[in-house]
DNA sequence: CACCAGGAATGTA
DNA sequence: TACATTCATGGT
C-alpha cells in the first residue's frame, strides 16, 4: 500500500527532525509575501528581503499595494529576480485588496480559491498551494523540487509532473492540513540537511533505505 | 570558477 | 505537449 509507505516516511522524518512550525512567518501577509520571494531562491536570502520590508513597514499586502515599486525593489534585492518579483508582489497585493482580503477570500471553497490565485501573474501551482496550505489552512499538498526528488529516489510514482505527485499524496493520505503542513516542511528540512552528491549519504540520520537525498 | 536555491512566464517546435 | 531561456542575489 502506497499510503502506508508515505506514512512510514513521514513518521521517520518526524522522528528525526521533530515539528518544524511552518510557515516561518509572523503574519499571513508575510506568508504570502514569502511564498513569492522564495521562488527558486534560497530561504536565507528571502529572510533578508523580508527583514528589509519590515524595517520599511512594507511587510503587508496593503503597504505593497500602495507603495511605489522602486521602494519595494530596494528592499527585496537580496531575494533575487527583484524586478519580476516586485511586479509579482504588486499583482498579488492588488488581488487580495480587490477581493476583500483574507476575510472575503476564505469564504470561497478550495478549488475556487486555487483557481483565482492561479489567475494572478506570478503565482504558479507551488506558490498557490503554499498560500492555500499555510495562509488559508486548506488541505492541499505542496509539491516542490525536493518532493519530486523524493518520489524519484523512492520510486513512489512513474509520472513526476506536479499534478501526478500532488495526487499521489492527496489520494493516499487523509486531507489533514496539519499533516500536509508538517510533511512538506519535513521534506524541505531533510533536503537541506543532506548532501545532494551521493545517492545515499554517509552518516545519513535516516536508515539507508529511507535516505531522502538524491 | 561553476553551480544551485522552498518557480513562473514566455517562446519555440 | 515538451523543452529551452530569462530573471538576479548570495552561499558553497
């Protein structure tokens, strides 16, 4: 049973790394902002960008919506792709403001909300799902490069495209936001802790057949 | 020096 | 549909 295998891996990860308390942000606005800034970018650089935004009181969607792009660019430079991301943040901020913010958007069901998020230029599947799971607490599994690597290494799926992998987790696990939250966070944690060179890490904290590096 | 990091949009065939 | 390119900073 594939579901048992997924649970087995989850328990092993949780046992070694413990709870991760994701998303690493203080407010929902910061979750959304961070979700955009972290696109293909090391989290360390995202932290610097967010710190700059906070210092300038620009760490809210409303502030980003009302502030000149040039000021935002200066703040988020450490996160890279700052020209694109400034525009992306503007698009997302405008989306939330024009739709009445979290209070109105949370009234939509998950499929409808996901579709609307994907309609924002700069919000792809992973970013949309990160927002759904971590800002709206919806039972959506977030798939990233690490998740694909995990599935490939452990041969959990033939197809490695986003939808196939997401379906794998969501069809074989309970639709529990807490579970999906922790599972994704643990996969990222594990990926960061392991070398990416060897198929099986030397001194891997996990047993050999469960080493999650590639 | 090369290569990558919690992607997405756009262009090409 | 399936790849290739572009975007940009900072760490290893």
